[in-house]
């Protein structure tokens, strides 16, 4: 676990803070944040001179610096003043943390150059940008860890919620990045106990027996959070190759289709952003999961009466460009916005080496980047989908069954599920006598597969 755990705040003059590195902001029209103006005046225009000399465009996430009064002043690009959103502040906060780590800066102060509504996003970005998973690095000393950050011009109460959320996300990243032999059920249970002790929360850990005996009653506090019960359509045939008095040989095939329409976060109206409006089509920061037409753009599923029809086209025809993210990270609710700069010249996208650069444009512009900050192509991802995506989700079963008279059966088959990464052979036997029946089935597979070495038994009685 290597990330910033808390953020300090102060209302003091910038010259009175302890940090030797101070971060201020400049918009792309060269207008400055309040603290940037003050430092520029006190330094005799040094900040403006740096901007002119470096030809800095002040795009979101762009960073330059100079020295004044024994302090290193970081100049953060804020993009266009009239288009500042919470996600922009989150990107800026993450960018300054990553910059600090790359320059071996362990402590810095940053101006609260955004509105009160966006302060939480700025603080969250600072913590998330400081995250590094170093548990299994052999030489941890070469990595710089940020030890303290002070936000100038705000109070602790204004950012406390975002600090807690960011810490929870970083903790989840640690669990996701840990190997299976470390993040065991016992480890997760102990982690829950430790958290509950710190927050004075009562926690009950269920052992195997208690968990197995949990009753069948299921209820949801919020029906909107309920997952759909899977509805399937199965079609197949049974062809008799041999059908004599004592010997019967059949070949069986069926294909299974899941009748559930499930959509990732997608840009349905092609405006380049995910949501931003309420269900009535009004611009909103709360319940902002919809577009201006009232269509939901965040992850959701269709009700069953629609899914019977839409499940045949949801993976290739419906929707738009997809808002992607790597495991352990959340989508940024915008499509693209970054361009790839092959800094090391190896022809491969390496986001950890700073090759993803934010673009100062709007969705639809020629200069707007096609990638997200993780190097995944988002612009055009909707049109890249084809009917093959739908066909890949079909589950195929094929097998043969041999009966000797009506007493004994041998079975063998093959289960293929491309999306579920299942391609396992199956075997079985059956016995029938005097109205009683016994069946045994065995599923083979590669070692470590969840279905490998699965055995099923059944007893039958005829009345």
C-alpha cells in the first residue's frame, strides 16, 4: 500500500506554509488563478515570462515550473476557464501527484483554484494520482512516495468526504492487485475487522458453515440495484444415429442464448460525455446518469420484457462509444480526451511512462484525443463492435449418448463458452432398473478452472 492517506488544509498566506513546492493554475487564455496572479506580481512577472518563453498552452494536466524565494512554483494547466468540470479537477490533481512522484517531490502545497463544488474532485485526484502498488517491488527505495499535501484556501470539512472515498478506492486497488494466495477470504475478513475497529463499526464475519446455511430469502433495499435473474433461450436437436432394440446412439446439440441486455457506460447521444443530466433531461450534478434526451448512459440493464428483443443486438447495434477503464480504476465519464505520444519509441502504448497526453479541445474536434488516460481507444469503440460480439456470447453444447437396452447409458460431450472462457469435455453414465435411476456427470478442464473436476449426481424414481 503506497498512497497519500490524508490532505492538510490551510487559510494562511502561501509564504507561511511549510512546503517548498507550491502549485498554482493558469488557464489556456493565459489568465491566472488568484494565487498565481499574486506570485506573478511579487516575482516581478516571472510567472508570465516563463509562460511566454516555454510557449506553454496550459492544457489540462500540463505542468511547468520556476523558482522564486527559495520555492519551486509549479504551473498547472487548467484548460478552458468556462469548461472546468469535476472530472477536469480530478485529472489535474492526479497529474500534479504523478509529476511530484516523477520529480522525487515528497511534499507540496496546491492552491484551491476551483469552485467549492469541485474541491472534492481535486482532492480525490491528488490521492488517486499518488497511488503506487509496491508490495512486491524488490527495490522500493527508487520510488518516491508523497508524504504530505496542503491545500491552500479551503477547510478540512470541504474535502473530508473525497479523502475517505479516495482512500477506499486505493484500498480496493490494493486488493485487486494482490495475488490470490494473499487476498484470501481470511485476509479480506481481517481487513474488514481492521476497518470496522478504526471506524467503530460492528462487523460480523461468517464462517463456511454460516455462509452455506444462509436462507433463500433475498430482498433489495433499492429495487434499482437488483441484478436481473438470468433468462435463457435454448435451441437444439437430438438425432438418432442408431435405434435398434438393444442399442441406441444419439447425437445431441444445443445452443444457449442469455436473454439479458446489459450495457456498459456508453455515449448514446454522441456528445462525448457520459450522463450529465437527470432523467427528465435537465442538466444536473445529482443522479446525472442520463443524457439530454433522458436516456441512461451509465451501466444498466433492460427490463425482461425489453431484453427478450434487445438482447440480440445489445452487444453490437445498440449504444455508442464505450467509457473504458483498467481493472481497479473507474471510468472518467468522458469519451477519449487523450492522445498517445510514443515517447520511448517502442511502438507500444505505455501510460505509466507519461505517453498519454490530455488534449485541449472538445469532443468532436479534430484535435480531440481518441484514447483515455489508460491508453485504451474510446472514440470509435462503438462502431468497432460487430455481430461477432453477439455470436461470441452464445454457449454451445454438443454430445453423444449411447444406451444399451433401457438399463445402461454412456455419455460424452463438450461445452464451449467463448466469453466465459470455458471449453471443457464432459463425461457421464446412467443406470435404470425397476423404476429407479442413477446418473453421474463429470466435467473435465484445465487445472485451476472453476468447473474443472466438477461431479454431479442425481437419483430418479418413477411413479
